[in-house]
C-alpha cells in the first residue's frame, strides 16, 4: 500500500477513536472537566485532599466579584484585604464551596465546608435557610470579620464577628471556623454529603491549617448564595 494511503488511514482511525471517546463522556464528567485550574498555594505545597480545582470561568468571576463587593461594603473595617473567603451555600455540601480568593491575582482555592443542621433539617446536603437566631444551629448569611485564634472544644479555631443584622449574633452563638471529623472527601465518598455543624464554618482537619494561614485575623468572610 502506498505510504500516503497508509498515513491517511491511520489518521482516520485515530480521529475516529478520539470521537468515540468524547462521545462516551457523560454530561456530569463533562461538567467536572470544565473545572480545571486551581491557584497553586504560594508555599508550593500540593493542594490539600479536599481542595478542588477552581470553578468554571463564569462561576469564578462571580466568586471574585462577591469578594470585591464585600471589601467595598466593609471599607475601613477590614484590616487585611489580600485574601477574602466566600462561602457559596448555593452549592451542596459535597462540593468544595469555601473559596479563598486572592484579590491581587484573582486566584481561587476551594475547600469543603459544612453548614449548620438548622439550615438543613432533613440532612439533604443542601442549605435550605439561613438564620441568625440563637439556638437555631443554622448557618447565617452576611459578612464576617475574622478574629483571634484560640483552642476550644474543636481544637484550634478562629473567632468570627458578624457585621450584618443577619449574622450579628455570631459571637453570642459561638459561630467560629474549626475542623470537624464529619468534613472531608472520605465523608463525601461514603455518604454523598458532609455532616452538619451547629452553624459554624467547619472544615476538614487537613484543610484547617491552610484556612487559618490564609485568612487569619482581620480579614473578611462572606457567607451567601451566589
């Protein structure tokens, strides 16, 4: 067979196999494939186990916009404007939805975070309501100012102060950032969702050092549904 014909046939077979492979990808897999870029941690360490790739371009733009809008709302109250956390509770608990936004670069690092059981009474994995009421065990919406580190019932934790009428009971309710056994990729794999907190922003033990390192006192955490 002439070399040119053989080459053409090989090219046709290669393209055909590629087409069949693309057709076999499920819609869910295709959706996941859109999320392909994550901001590499500045210290060069690999992402922690529950760190996700960054959201698709449209979603990441909304996250960055929410972070910048929060800084604009709280001008003068936020001491450090380099990193803002955006907790997007429009997403289910199985999805990394605590986004650490680097304001200068627009880079996003996304982690798993639990919501309060009062926000999800049926434990579906979806936040159905926000609440600021004492004893509600619910997640509150609004802007939070990150405070001091301390060691408490959940180990190393970070205090939060609510800056809105929708979350100004945060300190009274003991709403903080801490780690919890019921947060992590293994929990998602086993149950399809995370466990629930009592309203705190609970992250995995593997992710807590990273969260405390990047946020720390004097920064902004925005709790919302995008």
